[in-house]
C-alpha cells in the first residue's frame, strides 16, 4: 500500500515578492491589507505594509503569524522568504539604496534599477570626459618639468 506523499513547498521568493504576490492575488490595496490586519488584531499603517513589500523593513515574528493567518499561507513560507530577502540583500550592496529612493519617490523598483544604472553610466562617462579634457594640461605640466 502506497503512502500518500505530502508535498512540501519550499519558498524561493523573497519576502517582498511573496507579500506583493499575495496582496495582488486578492486584488487588495495597501489600505485593504491594513484594514484586514487591524481586523485580526495587528495594527499597522499602509506605509508599513509598503515598506515590507519594498524590502525596507521586515515584519517581526508576531507580524509574520498574523500575515500567515490573513493569507492562509504557512508561516514557514514567510520565514523562508525573509531568509531569501536577507541573502539577496547581502548579494546586492546597492539594493537598499535603490529601494529607499524608490520608496521616497514612489517609483517602481524596476524603474529604480534602470535609473540607477543610467546614473552610474553617466557618472563614469562624465569622469572620463573630465579626465580626457584635462589630459593635455597634465601632459604639458609634466613636459615642462
């Protein structure tokens, strides 16, 4: 007789992705999430929920249990996703800066990353142009000595 195998889901998304996906699956706004969390005993603001989804802050263990209750997702999935977020953050030093800029300006992370790389490219190009423009002056100074 075969035993029924229990399928174990290992969360591979970051906490930011998981929270956003769960909210969007229900077609909820940040305010709706806040109302639902308040209804089950967790008082948070819409800014707090947005910070969780962007990855600027992470929910503590009590908040994770309430989120688990709200979305009917095992709390282990949230804990694993939080671990994935920490690991991704370690692998990407500039990610926190981009997240804060996106949060403060209200733009999406995708636009934030694109803008970041455009700015870095422009800064490098500007530096090269500056040094190329001053190269003749430096060479003339060296020749006189």
